[in-house]
C-alpha cells in the first residue's frame, strides 16, 4: 500500500468546493435561460417573479443534478472496488455482468412485449416499469454471481464468469433486437444512451437509499481492499476473511451498479476511469483516502459531462454516454502520458 505526505485535507477541501461549483453551474444552465441570481433565490426559498422558473429548477434541474451526483459517485466507487478485487486496471462496474443483467431486464420489457400485442407495450412500458425490470435483471445476475462465488476460490475465474454472463445477456438482447419492431428497438436504444434526467423525488429517495447502502458496505471492506492490493495470500496473512470480504465487495458493487443502471441506463467511462484519475491525483492506493475521493470526484465528473450533454441554451440533449467518453478518455490518456506510470 502506497501513501505519501500529500496534504489530503487540502485536496478534499478543493474537491468539495469543486463539487459545489459543479452543482451550481449544472442547475444554472439548460434549455431555458435562468439567471444565476434567480437560481440562488429559488434554492434558498425566495419567491421568483416567474413561477415556471421555480418549477423548472425544483422539479427538473435539481433532481437531475442530484441524480448525476449519486450516479457518478456510485459508478466511480464500484469501479474502484472491482479494480482492487481483481487487481486489474481494466475492470469496472460492468465486469460481473450485473449491468448487463439490468440491460437485459429492460430489453425483455421493451422489446419482449412488442412480440405479443401493442396493448401490453403501451400499457406497461414507462420509466417506472423499466426501472423495475432493470433492477430485477441486475439482481438475478447478482444472485447467480454470488452463488458461483461461493463455489469457486479463484477470483480471476469469477472475473471470467462475470464476462461470460455479459456475453450471454448481450446475445439474448441481440436476438430480441432481431425480432422486435423498429419502434421498440428505437426505445431500447434510446434507453442505452443513458440519462440522469427525468427522475422524480420518490425515485431519487429509492436510488439514494441504494447508493448509501452500497457505500456503507464498501466502507466495511476498506481493510480487505487494502489487503487485496498485494494479493490474496497477503490479505489472508492480515486476518482478512477472503470469502466474506469478497461477498461484501460483490454485493456492494451489485447494489451500486445495478440500481444506477436501472434508474439512469448504462453510463460508460465513469467507473473505469475515475479511480485511475483519483489515484494519479492523490498519489496513493490507500482506500481510506480513495473511497471518499472517488465518491466526490465521480460526482464532479458526471455533473460536468451532464452540463455539456444538455447543450446550455439549446433544446437538444446529447447522450450522456457519448459525452463521458469523448471528454473523459482524452483526459485519462493525457494524464497517464504525463505521469508515465500507472499507480495500482
């Protein structure tokens, strides 16, 4: 485990300020032009002259920004957990097939029903039903992974099995895509673009509860995570119960990645790249530092990506998946070339 005398308190203070600024900027821009002063007034309870602005801020922009914070934090943390568990810099929240299971659940609902009657499609498919179907799909795969993890001891074999689950679900989605009609296929493709908008306050409460549970489980595994950095034998010598800790890490990742995918659709890049960016900036592999750092940093990154995706001043909203990769990938490449060495 590598640590330095870097002033982490200063880093966390700057990151917290950055998070606040990203939040304020995110809710200040959109298709409707609202001044920064009016946004502040609405947030602090002052009555605005234009009531529609207050409705837009509290019922669309603030929930969207909070969703971005929760999704960014959860995906970044689940990526960190997977990279440490498998000691693989290419691991992310999708390697266990849990997010693929969520996508399969959504595909069965959106495209599967189109194979029957239009009545079923129109009456059952909405944002809530898609979230429920995605959650069921993700947790089915999670339980399968947990069941397999109890029977095998090799962590790398578990990684391969997770990738196979992803391949199986992708194959089923491909079959459904082949037989479904164009309208249902378009609806599913649109869902795969990912979006942090459109959640109600009730859905936000559910999502935040799941994210909080995942964070609490990951905090319990911090000692185990630090032990895994030098291999399972070293972790065992520290008194880490490998089987128990692996279950906790897998369940935490499953709750985080599955719930986020269910409510926002699959969002790429954040879970893979943010842990690497955080390690480079903080110059440490100590998870007591990395866990809170990736939570804040992941939130900032997704808030900024959402700001770019919504094209301030325009009615068009770009796919969040495209923005996270277009903006994030060059930054990671530049940072790794500048450092010339990956901390892991």
